[in-house]
C-alpha cells in the first residue's frame, strides 16, 4: 500500500470514528430532553382534515443524531471492507 493510500485510509477511519462519536453524543444529549407534543380528539364542525407539519414523536435533534451515527457506521463499514479486500504485496 502506498503512503498516500495509507494516509487516505487513516483519514477515512478518523472521519468515520468522529462521525460515530458525534452521533452518539448528539443522540445522548437529545434523549435527556422530553419531547412535547399535543393531542386532540376531533375537530367539530369542520370540513377540513387537520394535518400538522413536521410532527413526529422523536425530537429533531435525536433524528439528526441517529442519522449522523448511521452515516459514521456506514463509513466505518466501507473502510473495513476496503481494508479487508485490498491486495497485499507478496
């Protein structure tokens, strides 16, 4: 493996590890805050259907943390696959 490929490999490993750690930290911080949302039974005398925008049971921060964690794990899996598949010199 050339010096440049080795450096790139270490950079990808560091980036994947950093993304995973940041994702876990954001997810841990976001899970300490309760999510507040309202609930209603019906809308009387109304001919329209109520569809709220952006309503989900998870906070936005926890969704971002989970996304960053998954991205970091995908980068680490790609790095591991590359390292396992690279040919060695005899």
